[in-house]
C-alpha cells in the first residue's frame, strides 16, 4: 500500500525519505534537516511525535501535507 503514495512523487521528480524504523526524535530531525513537505503516518505516530519533549524546538515549517 505504501507504494501507492510514492509513485506520484516519482513521476514529478520528488525525493523520498523512507525510514527503516519509527523513532520520533529521528523522524523530527529528518523532517527538519531534509525540509520534508509531505508526511504519511498513522494517528498514533502523530501523537508520539508531539510527545517528544523538545517538539516545539524543531523547525517543521516546510511541512505542507500530512496524511
């Protein structure tokens, strides 16, 4: 199912970052450092990201689409 979200980006030349495991701090750092614009995750993942103690210190201003 994940591949259905990846193909449209491939056709327009987008870069994809696929993480091997879900570690909230690593995800937030990658979102910030790579200027991620689209993020696909399950609802519990969003909750875990927002529970990171320094959540508000990450620059996530590049995010445009969350699903």
